[in-house]
C-alpha cells in the first residue's frame, strides 16, 4: 500500500512536518517494501490554496492514506473527496509513523484540527515579502533610499523602511514565526503541548536558516563593494 507523509527532510528518518499543505517534503512510501520517494513540496510558499494543491498532488500519486501533524478544512475536504484516508496529530520520524500505521495503531479522521492557512507565517514563505502576517519578531531590509529594521504590528512581520522612502523599489527580506492556531479560532481544535513544541522547533530551524542566508547576502554585498 502506498502512503504519503509530510516531512521536514527527504528520507525515512526525517521528522514529520507538522504542516500538511506547506510541509517541506512529501515522502511517498510503499509500505510492503519500504521503498520510498521524497518529493519537494512546490506549494510551500503559496499564499493561499496550499492545502488543496498539496491534497490534489498526493491523491494524484495514488496514495491510500496521508499521515501528518495538522490539516486544515480545505485539504481535508479534498482528500476525502479523492478517497484518501487522513491521519493527523502525528510526531516523530517518518519511519516511526510508517511502523505505527502498519501495526494498525493509527486512526483516520475526516475532521480538520487547524484552521485554513495554518503555517502561512513560516520563515520560508516570508522570504517572498518584506511584510506579512504572523506572530513573532520581524526584521526587514528595504532597498531604495536606505535600510531599516523594525517591529511590525507589535510583534508582526518585518517591514523595510529607509531615510528616503525606501519602500518603493526594494525587495524585502522578512522573517516571522507563525505560531499554531489557538483554541476557538476558526475550525481549529487545541494543539497538544508536544505538537506545539514540535512546530516551534521546526519554525526555529527555519529562522536559523533564514539568518544564515541573510548573512551570506551581506557578505556578498560587502565583497562587491
């Protein structure tokens, strides 16, 4: 039987990505042989519709079930319509999830456990914009009259500002931490402490990668000058 698991990496020992629509990879596994293929998720940076697009993709691969951490209502509806079983709330590695599935320890669901657009505030998505939704600290760099760093919306996405109105021509680089949906928001249900911790760890990794990329760009600009 072929199943798909949202993953932060491209191998069986990678941690499960708590996001479905915006996960880093889909690891597609043949459970009888443990042969697998890791596919980079092309929908990770979409501003909207990532859940639907990702659900359509895994369904097109002929999988019978999807295992992930969190899944919103649009993706759930798409998977259900395609006849794909959904298992949510999973942590650990991809390999561990496969073993639990083969033992029959996992239960399927037809209900979402987060609201739409969960994970939209991840650092990778925020590379596309100098300002964006999300909670957390933001920092922006704007080209066109100066460079500025600031706090947006209290602790929101970064914005670039400059002495000469530097919001016009610049391509901003911003980072934000998109925290998990809290109880009572949309169709979400409470996240467990363990799942919230896994999500925050994944987002921290994204932020560290983002800082490294920014430092490399700074060094490249300094070398050119």
